[in-house]
């Protein structure tokens, strides 16, 4: 068994699914959980997601070979500050956060000597949240981005990579800044856009919402995602997102121009381009 | 059997599904099809979707008790102009187009004496198109908007309404202009936005697309919709869409402001509002 003890800091959808997956693959003898909500932790223990829990992250992290940060990403730094003193020598710290960039350097800087952090981001979110939606197979066949820096410990990179591989994920390695540019485009902006789309309809007339067909439901599904989680993500990656909003606004300006000019050729060209690109990533 | 002959002008996803549904419910003795592509019509006949077909819409419409317009909406007027002379007295003409508004009056004006048009719009599209995706159950439990005007024939309204009810749809009656305002918001703008979103990513770096998770795939699924169909729809409803793009741009401006100011309270409020609205229309 590769790990004696794993501590999961934040037992929500991702943390609980991670616990179930680790247990299913037999990667760990003891799984400890930390969270703010004791009822939730109790439920997680009853369901066999964790073996023990505590409301003190520092105590929960003691003796862990691997510590997984899976709270909302805005809480990582404070959490690491509270726990760093109790990390055991040789421990590997990782996370499942959707933002990396500067945060990776800040977490790195908090690591005691002999404790190594390597960032991770399993591409396996959902519009659902909480342990009721947890699923041992959440990470199987999903990409997981691992974001080492040139200073990362080679052994810790190997440990984190091997762990995600063992859970069935396809690991892609990427620098923290590159990660944030990619996910601003394919995740953070789309979430903001789903929020904006549904609020636009409601601004005009909320009664229109009941006429949305499957296309509208698909397009706005992620607007049901947790505001607490997504507020943090968007703020922490705001520079990349702000740039992308400008690009999107230019696209909308072009579409408006084509509509006003009844320029069906340019309009169809934009649509054809998008269709080809969308078909390129499969029908799912 | 309510209808002796039904003619379907345009045997794509919607026309073919309509044929299958009408046949399954035993609403019609003979179903004729018209289309531009003889291979497609042959396939439709082989699969029992239609009983006969022709490449001349006027000949195909002769003797029909009900004529269904289900080509791309941009072709409706030309098609009605070509066929109007061969519509039989007492025939009901309807359509499955996604735009109504002025088009309804223009089609109305082309009806010969004793032939009555009432518009319809089954909310049952898909990112797929063509008869290979046709499905006799496409309209079951879906809303179908029927868009009479004050001048519409009461008998024709009843016929069209009863027909969609017989196919399992929930009929909602709405004026043509109201229809176009509603569907600009919940269908036409979302389609444009899906196209814009995916093209935005590609403008920045097309290689990012492979990192899109389920949320990105859901949100951009409708970008795979037929450009020919959606070009027409967007142009024909452009005034409503242009107004909505402005509302959406304002929403994006606000989100940008919140991000720049690190205003987490306002950001979370927008997200919370969208989440509540999205949850109000169900998880599907």
C-alpha cells in the first residue's frame, strides 16, 4: 500500500470522491478528513469515505504521508499556514484546485524543510457539489493536470503523478501559469458566461426561462455550480479571465455587426468554424 | 384517421421525426416528402418515414390536408410561393420554424382563399441534424409553441393544436412577436454565445480545447448545430437578438468590474442569482 495515511482537507465532491477512489484502489491504510462542518464529516465517516476526522486541520494532518487540499481554492493558503508545522517530514502535499499560478509559489514557500508540494487539478468537476454526489470513479478517464515548477521535488512529482494514474486519470504536466491560461479559457470564462447568460434572460423576463429547451439547459448547467467555489477561482485567476472577456466581447461585437449588416456569409463562416472546432472535441 | 395526406417540406431531423411520430400515432394515411436531396428522400422512404417523395414541392403538396414546413426557416417564403397554387381548399399549412414574427404575416398573405396557416415551433431541436437522428418520440413531453394571430382561422388553430397534443407535446399559445422575444433569449442568443465561446478559445489557442471538461462540453454542445439553419434564424430575429447582446455585454462589463475591483461580494451575488434561477428549471 503506497500510503500509510492520507489527509483530505475539505471533504466535498472532490475530496470525498478522492477518498472513495483511493480506498477502492487500495492506495492507503488510513484516510483522515478535515472540514468545517462536523455533520458532513460524520456522514463521510459513516459512508466509509474517511476513517477519522477532525475540526482542526493541523491535528488531522499529523503523520500523513500525503495531504490533499480540496476545500475552495481561496482557503488553501490559510489552511497550509495553519497546518505546515504539523506536516511530517517526507510528506507530499498536493491539491485539487482549479487555479495554480502564483498560488503554487506561495504554497511552496510555506513548506517546511523536507515536505514537498506539487499542485494538481483533476478535470472532473460538476455542477453538483457535496459528498452526496461523490463517486469513486469521478477521476477515471479524466485528465488530471499536474503543475510542478522548476523547483519542485522530483520524488514528489513522481508520487503525485503515480497516484492520479492509479486512480485512472490521464496525467498532463503543465507549468502553473500555463495551466491558468488554459483553464481561464475552457473553464473559468465558460462558468462566468453561463452565469451571465441566465441572468441576462432573467433581466429581460424571468418567465422566459421555462421555455428553454435542451440546448439552453446544457449551456447553462454549470450556472448551478457553487458560487463560493467559483467566486474564489475567478478572483484568483482574474487577469487571465479579464483578457478573455475582452476577446469574447470582440466576438460578440463582430456577431452584432454581421447581424446588423445582414451579412449571412460572415455569420455562417463564424458558425461553421465553431461547429468544426466543437465536433473536433467529440459529441459528449 | 384525422388526415388523409400530410406533406412534409424538408425531411431533416424535425421533418423526419414529425413523419415518424405522425405514423406512430396513426394520424395519417399517406405521408409525402419534399427535399432538395433525392438520396435523403430515398432513405426516408426506405425507413418508412414517408410514403412518397418528389423534388417539386408544389407537386408533393397537391391534395395534402396538412402541409408541414420543416426546411431551414430562411426557405419558407420561397417554398410557400412555389406551392401556394397547389394547396387544396381546406388544407392547413403549418411549420416547425424557430422564428415567427413578421414571417407569420408574410406566409399568411400568401395563402390562397380557403387555405389556412398557423405557425408552430416544437421545442425539440438538437445539436444533431438530418434523418439519421430522427426519432418518433422527439416531441413527446416537449413544449410546442403555436403562434396564431388575431386573423388566424379558429379551425386551423384547433387542428394544429390537436395534432401536437396527439404527438405528446404540451402546446403553449403565444403571439408571433412574443414568441420571437422569448426565443431570442432562451435559444437564439445562447446559440450565438456557444459559437462565440468556442471561437474565443480558438482565437487564443486552439490547443486549449482538448482540456475542456464536461462543463465546457455541455456549454458548447449547441455550437455543433447546423450553421445553415442557425444563420437563417439569427438573421430573421436579429432585432431581438441585437438588443439581448447589449444586455449580455452589460452583464460581462459588470463581471469585469467586479473582477478588477476584487469585489467578491457582488461577484458571488451574481453567481448566487444565476444558480437559483438555473436550479428553478430543474437539473436536466
